[in-house]
């Protein structure tokens, strides 16, 4: 599963979060979050944790084809 980079970064910026802070909130490793930010894919459970920590629906972060 791939998260939309722009949507991901927009949410981080909107909530004034760093990757380190999001890692603490979500329980997802900072390196994994950095990979997501660079456009790499991740497992659905990881994407769900990220969405939950950002207080957004997973469907709102998923990259559209």
C-alpha cells in the first residue's frame, strides 16, 4: 500500500509534527515514516497506525492511481 506523499506531508505540516513526533504518536519507526514520506510503500497495518495518529481516515491518505 502506498500513501500519497503530498497528503502525508500536508498533514504533518498542518499538525506541526516532525517524523520523530509522529513516530512516538503512532508507534511506527521513524525510518519507516521517512520511507513513506519518500514515496515507498508500506503494509496496511502501518498505514492504519499513521492515519490514526494523524486523526485522519486511511482512505484520505492512500495514493490514488
